[in-house]
């Protein structure tokens, strides 16, 4: 659980950072089939990225990689159907791109592809997946064919996507203590994209 979540209780207003804090405040308690809730999962993932010395962009992607779940919200009745692909990586990437930039969005967009690739090239990886990640694999497209593998490996976003996936799988430890989301606000603020209509500072 987060050690300090005062920023969730008191989101700092509008803008991309405020939107992120608002989503985690409203929907971060959702579990989506995992032993940890979305807030704890995101904070564990971002902490692992930061501890590994990742760039601001990749730490932000780690924090927001499942934001698509929060943007969509639970299915009616609060359930979550694992047999249907919710395309949360695409939903998340589209939500993040105009707010935190294309590099963050790309790593988020690829984190499911990285799971499919890892399961394809390393059966032992598949055996280590959480039950939910295993259950959603086939709905997400299953294993990759040779051409899909080659395209992904050759993509400039491959290394970051694989790093994010590694932290994603480690970030499901029940009762792990992490910093609160406020710890990541300075990073989010550095990457936040000024949007049309937002107050601009000049001079
Ligand atoms: Fe995740």
C-alpha cells in the first residue's frame, strides 16, 4: 500500500496531473482480477522503474500503463470480464498522448504486445504470469507469429516496452509498501503537455 497518499486526498486542480490524481482517487481501488488494486499496482510499477534509473518518460509510462482501465471504468455492475479484450493499452495510450506525450503513450501502447512477445519466445515467462494475465492473453491475441515478432523486435520502442512489461509483472505484490502517488507528481508535471485553452506562462 502507498505510504503517503495525501495528494490523492487533495488533487492539485486541473490539467493532466490533476486528471491522473482524480482517476486514481475515484477508481484506483479497482482490482481488475489482480491481488493488488490499480493504485498499488501502478505505484509498485513506477517505483521499480524509478529504482532502475529509468527516464522520466518511462517512469511515467510505468505509473500510467494501466490507466486505460481507470479511464474506461468497470463494466456495469462492477465486474470485469477477462474473456473480452478491453484494449486498455490503446485506450490508455490515446488518453496519455495529448497529456504526457508520444513517448509515454508508445510504451503504454506496447505493454500488452510485450506480454504476447515474451510468452511466445519464453514459455517459462508465460508460466510466471499472474492468473489474470494468463486469462487475458488469448483475448488479447495470444502468441505472436514470426512476422509479428520480427516487426516488434525491430521497432525502436521494443526495449522500453520490454522493460515496462518486466516491471509490470513484478508489481503485483500484495501489501508491498510504496511511496504515495505524490512522489511522482514532479515527474508527471515535467512531462505534462500544455493543452489548448490552458493558462500559459510567458516571459
Ligand atoms: Fe499492469
